């Protein structure tokens, strides 16, 4: 079962260095053998051949457009998708643009450009993702999960404490618009700010602002990662054979 790991791989991103450990732990503990392919964001435009798409932290990405296209492919093709931290942010960005018709943007790209970065700038559109009131970089925080949601079923309860390394989140002014178009926010911090989003009716379309890759020492996959891997298994079986990426 082939999965696309969408991110600009870097040894300086802890979540990236955890992936090989987690893939091995999934095989040893759960008997799930995933075949991961790292896909840099500039090359993420067509991932329909994969059995799953996991969009990892590490923003600003080299290609915002590539990340958005990867999330759109997963949403439209019914491919299991897990977006963590920056992956969560770009999942929301794609949904706002592709489903809600918003001229939505990510404030980090504008700030990166202003600081001399050469990433894709967002200057004119309304910011869907904005700096958090308090940065979560290097912190843990409580998350309250919505009863009956996918994330609550995965975690087996309504409360969890998770690891973050993030400074941007959903602009609350747009939460109602995304909800009105079908996206469901199923995890919130104590102050009510969004931490988890999912799409009902999709085989598996889940985003978390927290980074499940950082749980423990990497030898026991976080329940969210195990649930994603299980969904990939089911999706591959529904195709009749594991797909082969192009």
C-alpha cells in the first residue's frame, strides 16, 4: 500500500525524522505494511495513484499550490488523507478555496515574503490562517473532542493532551463559513479555538493542528496515525489491488 508523504523533507523537522520509526512500528505492532514515498510540495500536483496521502508539518512549504492540490486530490478522489500541523492548515485552505469559493490565504506566506523569503506570497486575499494568539511551538495542550466524531472514536474519549510545534491556526472569523459548507470542527482547545477538522462522508479526511508524530518515542504509533493507516488498508482493498504511483 503506497502512501504519499507530502512535505519538503528536512532533518530539522522532528515529525519528518519520526516517520521511518512510525512506519516500522505500524508493521510490527499492527501488521500494516505501508510503502511511503516522500513527495516534495512542488511535485504534489497529481497523487491520485496513491492509496493514502499524509501531509506533514514544515511550513511554509516550497509550493503552497502543490500542497493545496494534494489535499484537493484526496478530497475529490476519496483517498484517505491525514494533515498534521501545516497539513491541517493547507487542508483548510484547499477547502475554503475549492468548496467555499473563498479567496483565502495563509498569513505565513505573506510574512515569509516580507522577510525576504522566496515562497509563494499571499498578499491580497483574506487570511484564513493567521498567527495564534499564543504560539504553540514546543508546547503540549488539552484538546476537547466532539462526541460521536471520528476523532473521538479514534481516541476513545472526549479529552486528550497533544504535542504542538505550530504558530498559525484558523482565523475564527471564517469558521462558520467552512462549517456551513460541510467541514466539521471536532476538536477544540480550552479557549474554543480549533484543533481538529474532519469531513463526514469521506472515507478518511482528517486534520489536526497538533502533531501526532511527536507522541511518545515513535515506537508506538499515535491512534490517529494507526487509524489513518487502517483507512489506507481499506482503501487499497476496495481498489482490488495496491496502486502503483506514477
